[in-house]
C-alpha cells in the first residue's frame, strides 16, 4: 500500500508521540540523501527528540512547508532558531525553524541489511565528517557517481 508523505508521516509522528520511547522505521523515497542512502532501497529509523537535542550534522525529518517533509542533514542552526538543511545528494539548501523538526534519524538500514548503521556509530560519524567537508566538490562527486545528460544537451534524434 502506498500513502503520500503528507498523509503517512503525520500518522507515524502521531504514533511516536503516543509512544515516545519507541522508534519508527520508514522506507526512504527520493534522491536527496544520495550517494549513501537510496530511494526505495534503504530505511530510516526515526525517534522523537527535543529541539534542544538537535545539532549541526544531524539527519532530521523536518516539515519545511505544511505537509512537505524532508529527511536532510542540518547544515546550520542560527541563534534565532532558523535551521538550514541540505540533503547529502543536493546542491541547494532548504530552510525551516527548529520547531519544524519533527524527528531525528538515529540509524539507517541500508542495502537490505538487518543491522542498522546507527548515527552514533563510528562508520556514520566518519562518513558524516568527511562528506560535510567535501561540500565544495560535492557536485563533481555526485555527477561521477550518478551521471546524467541534461535535457538541454541532448541532440534531437530524428
């Protein structure tokens, strides 16, 4: 069964609010967390957190517009509560407020594995440290990993 995010995620979040000691595992959709998290293949383990417990570098589920959710990494948090988000596979930023953050990813199930890569683990921390510092060359790395031909450069084949 498929439910759009604007229907499904509020149900998940309501369930987490009723059971704050529990986690929810959701299938990932979209390409914004490439190259390490893939659409339809991987899953995120979400937990409710206090807005005081979020930090730069955390992967969070945020409602950036009413009914529009993203799972992206926190790039910056300003003193007035403004948050800048960036998906690992994105080149642009998205913005929200601290209070728009609905949950935090505490782990990921990748490549069909049963054992999660926890965000507190060494593997995730090393990857995060490295990937966030590669931001100036990220566009080239993403293109090398997922090449594409922009529509404007395709030749008319008649």
